[in-house]
């Protein structure tokens, strides 16, 4: 353990930073759309059960490993397994996965920044035009947007844990929350808005089936930023006295609350714009929804609040999503940065520079996957489909490796690190010595059914995606 290791300055700082990672594009758009398509209130219920009973224990496992080892994921897996080669592979996976996810998350964050810029500068009508998205993602302007986004990420991460990550989260998260609530209140005053609320919250149990249940689980897992070494890395910046279990509960609660409230924004806006909407129009890809559908919805508000008003609402929305995306992006990128600092003794600036360069190169490969470069647009082929470089990253790292990493951390904690040590780490401040029901539940679930479920998800994804 190095004496100079950085730490979060306060418990609330840690909670906001971890929640900043968790609250992202998945909450602002993915969750509302998924809930709408899959039974509204019924989906919400299933989702909340998964967060509480499956994801929260996994989050605790990750945070505890981080805090115990005070290392990046690779360092944690190596030292806690006495340099076991097999576990080192798990460590490497926990570093490569976030790096690769950073590549595609960066591309989407850059698009959001571009949409923010265009709506602030009065071009909402252009964004809402039918073919805008297709040309936007292949446009030269992306270069400028990328430079701006990279500069913001660099500045935050250059500030380190306390003055960079924690400070950014302490400003952006409360701002996001306040703007979100303000926007919800406004949208609820629009005509017909309550149709949207009804559609969103009234449970429709007839829509629940096996694929909905599995969608809810993946959404919850991704939304809490699990399986990526992030909670290990952030946990490693916690001091040894802080209450890991209490913090993890807060993070899960905040993340779920933001997702739910984002639904109260999007659905009423959609219904107010078009009372007889065919909800199948809400495309299932959250990304498509933000860029092709929502600008139209915002523009339609001009009949009630004028073009400037509509642009203001759109701008506010894109700022929200941008804040959410930036704090997530920062957390994803911090993992490989921390690993390079720890394992290769690089200074923060050097680690950032080197990985930043690599990120730019891969980011260009991903960003030109939509037509600009044929080589990346038709990068590979499997399961009878041609896949771009961007698709490949999503399929492999996001859909396949995330549950695998979750599975590995559960097995590692229970069967290598051992239950007694895990319990002590979670329960460090209490006198209960693992006797409280929550800790007992976490121990039981992480050693039994959670790894089985994650294994099933992994096998199922592999079977469906690649064969
Ligand atoms: N949890 C974020 C979201 O909901 C995305 C994310 C995933 C961020 C993994 C970091 C790591 O959008």
C-alpha cells in the first residue's frame, strides 16, 4: 500500500462520485424507454427487486475488494490472490473492459455534446429534421466536439480523486438532480402530460415475460456500473473507517431514483406531444431515442412555449444527459488510469496522456464506423450479420464481458478471499460481526445464486449473439 494513495475527502463525496458513475445515459434514456416498453410499473418493480437483491450485493463485493486492497483492479486481484495467474486474467479483464467501454461511451458523449451545442445555439429545428442524425454522426464538426469533450475529461481527471473526480461530482450531481426535478415539474404542467405518467407507472403484468426479466437485469447491472472495476477503483479511494454497506445502499438508491424520475420527464413529454402515440415508436435503443426522437418531441413544444422555450427545454435536457455522461465517462476512464499509475508507477499526467492518446485512436475507429470508413463500418461478421467496429465493442465488452466480470468478482470474493474477510470489510464499524440480516443476505447471495444467475446470463448472451 502506498503512503500517498489518493482518497475521497468525505463520505458524501464518495457517494456522489459513485452515483455519478452510475447515473448515466442508461438512467436518463435507457431506463424510461425500457420501462415504457416492458410494462411500466411492473417493470419498475422487477427492476427494483434486481437492484436490491442482486446488484447491491455485487456492488458491495466490488467496493470491499477495492477498499481492502487499496489498489486498482489488476493490483487487487493479484495481491489478494498471491499473484495467482488465473486471477490476474480477471484483473486484466477489469481494466481492458472499461477502456473499451470508454471508447464507445466517448463517441456517444461527443454526440450528446454536439446536440447540446446545437440546441443552445438555436438549431433545434435542424436537429429535429428527419435525416440529421445520419449526417451528424458522419460530420466533420464531430472533431471539434470531441476535442471539447476530451479536454473536459482530461481536466477533471488531471485534478485527481479529490480535486477532480469528487469535486466534479459534487457540482454536477446536485445540479443534475435540481435541473431534472425542475424540468419534470415543467413537463407535468403540459396538456396531456398525465397520460404519460399513467402509462409509465400503472403496472401491466401481462407484458412481463422471460425476455423482459432478463432485460431488467442487464439494465440494472449496467446502470449501477458493475462488472467494470469501477467500484473496485472508487472503493480503493475510501478510508478504512467509512461505512461501505451504507454508501453502497445510497448509491443504488440514488441511481434508481434518477432513473425513475427521468421517466417522469420523458413519458409525459412524449404523450403531451402526441396523445395517440404508438408506443412502439419509442425505439428500443436508448441511443436512437435520444438523437432521433427526442429533438422532435422538444421541437413540438414550440406550439405551447415558442421556439426559444422549446430550445431552452431541449438545451436543459441535453445538459442533464451530458453531465450524467461526463461523470460516468470519468469513472470508466479512471480505471485504466489508476491501473497504469499503480502498476507501472506512472504519474497521473503521464498515464492520462498515454491512455488518452490510445483512446483518441480507438475513438476515431469507432466514430468512423457509421459510414465514413468502410473498413470500420464493415469491420467483421458473425451470426450472419455484418458488424461495425462500434457494434463489435458493444457486443463483446458491454453485453458479454460485463456479466462475466460480475461472476468472477463473486467467485473471487467468496472462494478466494473468503467470506469472513469480506464480512469484516463490509461490517467494519459495527459490532454485529456479520450478524445483521443484510450482511448475512449479501454473504448468502454472493456465494450462491448470484453467480449462477450471472453465469446463465453470460452463457445465454454468448449463445444468442455469436452463433
Ligand atoms: N451506469 C452508467 C449508465 O447508466 C453507464 C456506465 C456503465 C458508466 C458502466 C460506467 C460504467 O449510463
